[in-house]
């Protein structure tokens, strides 16, 4: 698995019509770049939350059942190991 050189940002927004959209993921060289791309897609939106997502680490072995469950549930693999 290759790491992406461009970070990913997660957004929670309110659209012009008032709907709340969670978990919008956008690549950008920095947060303003990702926000600019977001505003091109969702004109007139209000950003409620923005955060930079941590890149996944490379795996050295085969993918296990637990890895797949963590991926589906969105669990943090570091926290799951504790």
C-alpha cells in the first residue's frame, strides 16, 4: 500500500438548502486548498468542522480479518490493539 503525498481533509458542512453533510473527504496540499475545492463543489455551504486526516501506515504482512473489520467500522487500529 502506497502512502499518498497529498493529505486528505475531512469536512462537515451545511449546504445552501440546510442539509448537513458529514464525512466529506477531499485531497489538498493544505487545508485552504481542500476548502477551496470543497466550495467549488458545494456553492454557498457553511463549513461546520474541518480536520486533517492521518495517513495510513504501510502494512508489512497480509491483511487480517481484524484489519478488515477495523476498516469497515472505522476503528483506529492503534486503539484496537490496546
